[in-house]
C-alpha cells in the first residue's frame, strides 16, 4: 500500500489566483473607462443642467467598480493563500517533514506493505512445502505437538443475535380531547421508538468489537480478549473458512459457536495457515481469495 498525497498541477494551482486577478484588473479598467467617459459627458453640460440619468449611471459605474475590485481582491487573496499553503505543504513533504497525522498514515501504509510482503513470502514457502519460522509463546499453554507461527494484534468480532427487553409505557390523560389525544400519541411514538431500538439491538450482527492478541499455530487460532480471557478456535472444529486478504479479513464458522471475524495486517498470514490446516496444502496455491497475495498490496 502506497500513500498518494493529493496534488494539483502547478498551472492549475496558480490559475486559482491568476484568473480572479486578471478578471479584476480588466473589469476595473473597463468600468473606470466608462466612468471617465460618463464624467466627461456630465462636465460637457452647464453646471446643474446635466441629465440625471448620467449622474445615476456614473454612480452605478462607481459602485460596480468598487464591488468588482473588492470581490476580485478577496477571491485572489483567498485562492492565493490556498496556493501558498499547498506549495509549502508540498515542500515540507518533499523534505521529509510530516504532521503527526500524515506520519501515522505513512507508518500504517508501511506496516500493511510489510505484512502483505510477509504473507506473500509465506504463501510461496507453503507452496514449496517449507516450514515457516516459529514464534515462542509463554503465556498460553500449548496443545501436544503444537507450534506457533503468528503472534500479532488484530480486530476481533463475533456474529450473533441476542434477547433485548424494553419497557412499554402508558399514561392516564384527563382533560380536553386535544390534550388526551396528544398524550396518547406521545406514548405510542415513544413505545414504537423503544420497540424499534430493541429490535435493532436484538438482530444478528457483528458484536464484541475489540483489539485482541492473536496467536496462530498448527492446531488453532487463539485470541486474548481485552479482559484477559483466552479463547481457542481449533481448526478441527471449523465448518467454513472465508479468507479475504485484499480486505485484510478472515471469517471462520463453527457448528457449535458464533462466527469469528478477524481483521488487520496480520490476517493474510493467519488466513494462509488456516487454509493450510483446514483444506490442505493445495488450497494455499489454488484458493481464489489467496491468489492476490502474488500481486502488490492493495491500496
């Protein structure tokens, strides 16, 4: 993944302030010319005998002259300031100086590129039947003959519905009919809103969003939740696997628990190992979703 900063061509960038400046200068010159002509016409009459239309025209020309000058000056200054700011920003980036937000984006892009390159190399090694490097894990008790290959943070979610209760209110309204009707309508609207909110909360959706520590071994995917609890998702217990490296996601389904969604830079590597253990070595080379790993990292 490569960060591409938005850029404007030098010609287009300078046209922002050059065009308003030229229009302003030409417009002011034209209006000044007609104003001068009108003033000469007025002076050609005897004092106090010039037509009022000429005076009105002169006033309008002078007002237009001032308005056009001010408007073009404001537009030129605003666009010129933007052009200057863009030029300074381009110079700053060219010198390798970035704002904290820009640096964070660059670091994230580099992290994605590195993880994509590592996953691509892992796929090539697995296709060549090479054993990937192992990582040492001390805080999770391993299964018999279990070895770990990935230890990284990822985003974790589970997909399920739940039961939600809500309180339905009612009231006793006494008084004029309009007051009673308004009270009943307000209660009905409130109950409908609470019922709709409860229905939305209860439906099946991705829940428990959090950052977790993920371990991938030759036996399972293990995650350490934010509360410190370890959960194991054994490859032998998976009923379906949906790897999407281009989206940095992996979805695993199980017959006895809710689906698991993992998202993050380390997920393509986890997807490769998961497919290897659930489908066999041929899946690493032939699964359609894994073939993009032979290409450049997605933007």
